[in-house]
C-alpha cells in the first residue's frame, strides 16, 4: 500500500509540473484516476454488485480544427492509449452445512477511441462530453481459476475542468465470453457470457 501511495504521489507531482508549464496552451493530454461501481450479470443468475473498484487512464484528445467555433466550441477525437480497471466482488453462498464467503477479482486492460466535444465558456474552464469504443482484454479470477478473453466495451461520459484539474463521471458497459486460461481444478468450466455495466467517478489532470 505504501508503494502504491508513493507511486500515485509521484504521478500527480509530474502531472502538475507538466501542466503548470502549459497554462496558456490548450490541454490535450489527460490522466484519470477513478473509482468504479459495477454490476456483473449472467443468464440464470442474480446480478452481482461490486464491493469496490479503481481505474487508471492515460490518453490524448486530437482536435479537428485549430480555432474554436464561435470562440468556445471544439470537436475532437479521443485516443485513450491505456486504461486499466479492477473490480472486487464479495460472494456469500448459503448451503445446507452453513455459509461460505469468498471473492471474485475482475478487470480489463483496454484502449479507447471516439468523438468528443469541448466547450470553453471562459478561459481555462472546460466542459467536455465523449463516447468511445473500447476493445479490451477482460480477466476474472474466481474459484481457483483464471478466466480471460477479448471483450467489447463502450464508454461514454463527461467532465468539467479548470486549468490542470477536473472531475468527471463515466458509463462503461459490455460483455465477455470468458475462457478458462489457468486452473487448479481439473476440467474447469468457463461461465457463460457475462455482462458488465457500471459507473466510474474520476479526477482528471489535463496538460
């Protein structure tokens, strides 16, 4: 935990230093740190809500025109080079001989691309909306088995920022047909298609 905290502090320090050197420039690059709430669904099974989750995102906006329309409106293409999400689920099963508690660990590594729109009503203050296609590798660890496969996700959201800092909210949804990649159990059976649908609240750093 100490190493993770020091890493996050280092990332924030570098980000702020880079951004402070570009106060008068249009901020194209972004780093997001998020908190995730997700629901996992499967046919014939009750929906499972996440216990907690976190994310780390790095990307850039490529604006389609140099000068803003009417002095405040810009259109662009967002390219997220790296997006990693982790979600934890607490499971409790009640049987004839008592209850059993354990955890599911689920996550994705993905890239995004999609259109965005940015409004700048006053200097340094931005309002942004976007929708992105997010091809991903999704993985899940449960019952001593590691599952994974390609997954198709979609991401849509919005944020507001002033200078370096901003806050945003994001919707993320998609599904995956998992395959058993490694297991301590013989003849491990992969679950049927699982859907993921959730929200992400995040802080963003623009530079």
